[in-house]
C-alpha cells in the first residue's frame, strides 16, 4: 500500500533536517523580514495548505511554492504557482512580477531548469507534460495551476531524491522571492554634481589613471572613461556612465535628472560634462545597448592599461571573467542634444555651490545643486546648447533639501537671463512624442523598438529603421511591412492603436501602397482591439510582459 500524502509530507519534514531545504522557513523569515518563522515545519497539516491529494509549503500561498501532490501518472514534487484568489491572494496579478522574474531567471540560467518537466491545470483540464518553458500571459487566468518539477510512479518515490531536488530548487525559489524595492518616481526635477574618475584620454577610452578609491581603484578602470566617445549613441540617445544611488533613480525614472560630471585632479575639481533629461538604463536595456554598441570588445583597450594589469596581477583570464560580468554597465541615457562634454575641464570654485571648502569627491556619492548655480558657473560654455538651457529653466525643481528657499530663482527669471530666445517653457514631453512624433524623448519607444528588431533578427529577417519616418520596415518573403512602434506602459493600448492606425495609413499612402501595416505595442491588447486591427487588414504584434517575447495576432 502506497503512502498517503500526509505520510509523505511528514517524512519530508523529518528528513529535511539533514538538508538545506530544511531551513526553508528560516530562509522565508529572512527574505520576508518576518519577526519569527511561520512554522517549524515546511508542510503543515492545515486545510489551507494540505489536502489528501496535494500540499504546499506553509506560508506559500502568495509565493512560488514548494508543492507535492498526486497526478494520474504518479507523485509530483517541485515548484508551482497557484492562481487561485484567496484572502491572502485577492488578485492573481500580484504573482505576475514573480512569474516575470522566473522567466528572466530561466533566460539567464537555463541550466537550473534542465532536469524538470512542466504542466498546468486550466479550466479543469490538465495540459500535456513538456520541458520547462517560459510562462506566458495566456496562462494568467483565475484558477490556473502551473507546476514544474519531477514525476515518479506512485509508491516509488525516494525521499533522498526528493530532498536533493528541493535543495537544487532553492536558488530558483530565493531568486524569485527576493523582494526588490520598487523605485518611486519623482515628479519634480533635481540637479546633482556627480564625481567620476579623472581621465587623460579626453574620456574617449581608458587612460590608466590611478584613482584614490572606489571601483576604478579596485579594478584600474571605470565605465565612465567612454563618456566622450562619439560612438556611444544608442537610438538617438547619448549613453554614459556614473555610479548611482537609489534616490537618483527616482528622478531618472521619468527623465527628471540633471547630472554635472565632475572629476578631481591635483587637489582641484573640474566640471567635465553635463547631461539633462537623464533616464537610467534598466538591466534589459543595458544588455541591448551593450549588444548594439559591441561594448564587450572594449576589453582590449582596458587590458592594455598598466593600472588594470596591476589590479588583476597580470591574470588576463581572471580579468576576462570580471569583464564578462561588468561590460554591460552603462547607467544612464539622455537625448543627444541634452548632453555636452566640455572641450576642456572647467575649474570649479566650491563656494559657487555651497559654503564648504570642497565639493563632493567620492564616486559613489552626489551633491545636490540648483539650476541657477549650474547656469551661473557654466552658462558661458552652454550658449549654443538650447535644449540644456531649456531643461534647466523649465518645470518644477525639488527644493525640499534646502533649509532656505528664499533665494531660489524662478524659471522665468532664469530664462530671461540665460535663454537666447527668452521664450516660454518648451512643450510637454507627451505632446512632443504623441503629437509631433519626436522619438528621442521617449525611452520606452527606444527600448520597445530595440527589442522588436532583435526579435526580427532572431527570425533571420532583415529590416530598416527610421526611414521615411517609419519606425521599422522589413520584408518577409515577398511582403513588405511598415511597423509603427507604440509603447503602452503609460497609455491605454486602445489609444496607442488609434494613433498608430492613422500614422500607418499615411506612410502607406505616401510611400508603398501595397505595404502591409503592423502595429507593435508593449502590452497584451484586448480581444476587441485585436478584432478592430484585423478588420482594417492590419497586423497587431505585442510584447508578452511575462515572457518578453513578441506575439503577432
């Protein structure tokens, strides 16, 4: 007679003490910031977490759960998502970020999943059993149960094998369940002085300068050493690097950040470059940038520096391991016209910015300053940089960090003094993007288009970008396609589609009247929207938010 589900669960609890899996509740306590463990056991005979046919780890209702149970073919053990609403999980969409993290982990480390099979239950029916694959948005329905792991004939389970498997699955669980704090978005602007390492090659590549501290001291180079490289342009954005802080990311989430890059040399501090309307690059964007700009090959320049060879004890193999993990680090981007590298470093007087004798110098830190202070010091070097001046003299700036705001100059006063035209503030970013069609002020557009052409490349399809004002055009067989890219993170897909339809019809009329028309958006549309686009004899392609893959309807 085979063991009951409760017998199996109890045996796993008892034997787990000799395995890392036995510390699961301690791991959960640390990951979740709990005051105490949810329970001393992993599986608990509780009606909410255990029945005669299945069980999941105690506390796992809202998690990627360790799950055991019976299937028609035998006994299963592994990890699962249960998309069943409950008091603890009122909305199944709360699991989406975790599913997305699981998919990303699979893409990054597929070897972690190579031993596991996968299946799901949906609408009362079970799928076929298949090799692990990404979880798509189609499975995000109330009542769906998604499982991956192992399946053995009933009564032939081996507790040692089960516990070894759970040990191997712990890195998957911890990766998915490690909570990453969400970045707040600041609606006001801010300006900072940001220290970077000194460079004697005009920041067109590494120069081997010995830094006093930080990353550049430890490794003999800095990613900011290419900040004046004219080839560091990605999709109408200038990309560049400094170290960051979480607070800066709150402003850069919506382009509300100005960075004045400063560097120290011979006991003096200099302004070397300025960027306004700055956005940070997320991990996925950094990978896209590194691929398109081929930054990996910069290792040759880096390894030639004596400072780097010394840092790595002349061990090139060790250096290349380091480079493989770090070559994608390009922290920031801004519209090309909002970036300027000074012809020569500009000596700064600390008293122009504060009452201290020295400006901030640590690469990992920053110093807040006012737009008026930047303009008073640097305006004569920015006389033909209208976009930078406009950014510094428009919008609301954060002054909460100031003890006294009485001397803060108004935008109107600054525009009158520093703007060549003395004009009113420029049009809003949304108007410029959606109405005037300016692409270089919407980073979400750049990211979506980069992902889409990467998708085409993987399919062996050649393409052209930004020709005749058309985002992407390509040929598939004998058919020509015109594609309009529309990010939908900040706009309902209905409105994005509505705007794209008009643009595509215009492109078709004035160019190739036999071109096929395709709208590309960044979220799954409603069925009615798909039907609408099809009724116009157009194609609708969207980026699945969970798998990060494109689906064409």
